[in-house]
C-alpha cells in the first residue's frame, strides 16, 4: 500500500512507484509532492501519496500497441507459416490487397507461401475462398524479440 502514484506535469496519471523511488525522484528534483500523507514524513519530505513530474513527459509510447510493422516481423510473428495452407511461407500477403487500399499494418498482413499469394492475387480471402487459418494480430514486443 506504500506505492506512490506518479502523475505527469499535466496531471495525467502515469504509473506507481515505491516510496523509496518517489523520494529519490524528489531528491533529484524531477518530481514534486502533489499530495502527501498528513502527519507522516520520510526523511526531510512529507510522506508522498502522489508526486508530479516537474517536466512533461511525452507518453505516446504508452498508446503504441507494439513494434513498427516490418515484413520480417510479420514472418516472425507467423512462424513463417502460410496463413492459407499452413506450409512454409516466404512472402507477405496483404489481406486487403494493396491495389485496393490495403496498408502495411500488422492486422492487414500475414505470412503466405508464394503459391497461395499468387492464387489469392488481388482478392480478399472471402472473394478468393481462402479463409485465414489465424487472425493477424498486433504482436507485442516479446513476440518479436523472444526468439
Ligand atoms: Zn500457402
């Protein structure tokens, strides 16, 4: 229960840290006490409940669902297995073809073997009668770096 909430300079909540960590932030003057326990002190500071960063930290990364898209990343995510026949894949298929506005995103691309890729051509899986064996997902960092 001793965790201290860290809030951004714009008061947006970020994460929790230990009291010791919060005190170190106060010592280094990267944070200030925003809310303290009444009548409790830790060293020279009131016991913090909430500390506020002195400088605004850009937190866009928190909303980024994972690593940037890459062909190699798609092959790794899919274990180099074709999404249509399950065979060894060496190409990337765009589920909604690029010629029709499909983009290079994790969810629009999947590993595919050359034959399936050719057969599917400029069609969606439904049009081609080639159902996906698995739903393409946004990989976490771990899926791309763990092997
Ligand atoms: Zn295939």
